[in-house]
C-alpha cells in the first residue's frame, strides 16, 4: 500500500508525484487515493510521502535500505524542481475538485499509469456509511505513528495531564502562514495569548499543550502564563500529541484536522483571533 509496492489488484496504477503542502496535506491527499484504492482496487504509489514514511506504521518499511535513504534525500529537491517547472509552464491552474469514484476509475483504466501532480484536487466519495467506517479503520492503522513517536507524544500528554484537565492542544502555525492567503490566519504571540485567555473563559481549569513550528515564539507565548506546556518534540510527535488532547484549537489547517479525526477530538478552527468561542464551536473533523 506504499510508494514502492503499491496496492490493489487492478491494472490501473496511480502515481502521486508531488504535494501542495506539508505533513497534514500529504496525509489527506494520500488518504483520499488510498481510500479509492481500497474501494476500486487500483494501485497507489506515493513518492511524495517518502520524507515522512519512517514515522508511520504502514509506511515505515519504505525507509529501510540505502536506496530508500537516497530517495528520501533527493526527493525534496526533485519536488521543488517539478513545482518550478509546473509554475513556469502553466498559465492557469485548474482548481476544480475531481471526485474519486467509479466513473473516474473507469475513465483512467485505459491509460494504465496515471501521474497526479496536484493530488489536493482529488476527493474520494464513500458509497455508504459502512464503506466509510471500513476504509477509515484501515487508514487509521496505516497512519498510526510508529512506537517511538507514540511514546514521546504519550509521555508529553501524560505530563500535561499531571498539571490538570481538560487538556487543550493549541496549534500555533506561523512559518508559512505569514504568506498563505495573504497572512489571513497568521496570528502573533499576543494573539495566541489572547486565545488562551478566551479558552479559559469557557474552561477555567484547562491546561494548554502548545505546539507549533517556531520554537522561540512558542516559548514567548508560554512565558508568564500558568498551566501552559510547550510540547515541541517534532512534527509527527506534535500531531499525535494533539490527537490525545481533550480539545484542539488552531488556525484552519489539515494538520489540526487530521489530529481531530485521528483521535476523535473536538476542534475549534480559529478564523478570527479576537472572536470569543464556546464549547459548542469545537467539532470533530470529518475526513469524508
């Protein structure tokens, strides 16, 4: 079911060449094609997931051996090159959603191999609630973090629970959000301090587990705040730690969405850092 061995018994092979984002995006993109594979039997190869393969039970074997290590080192450069070529040769990007269903699979069969260079456009459609649950259970096992990652995350959350409950995982996404959508969801240190105060308005005893991609700013947010724990252990460890919290908050992102779905944890997507929110605004993300 991986980038090298593929899955399914169909003659159709789907190759996910590159992604439009980081870990959360890649999990979601890969998952939609894997869901289609489980439903329709085509094979999936996902070289774009190689940089993260060693962190998950279902993909860790890809990272074994010298060839795999070489590919992991080379792939980011190759992906940047492909992205540049794509940007220079395309006048307009087609953003329409493509549904991964029986009609799409049938239309692709004659091509044998299909290379997808913008997988974020493709969404799988389950045919029933039973299929939805069956496929999600497989995906959850595939993307379960390896034991060493689980242990770090579990120990982190255990420490936080020792301080108090409920535990609110606050995802502080900054690096790329300075520019994404014109900085619409980039929140400053003072914004995140305000969000903590807003969370304590409705959960006075909550303990904040703060994770993010800029460690200096994480510590600035936590500075002089009581019951705030910085859990910056690594991107996959942070992702799994969020899934072990009681609530999750953060700007809109597939990273937070996956943690919510994986752990069945209610999540509040912060669209406005000044807006007050209620417990009813925390909802479990639905994958499809």
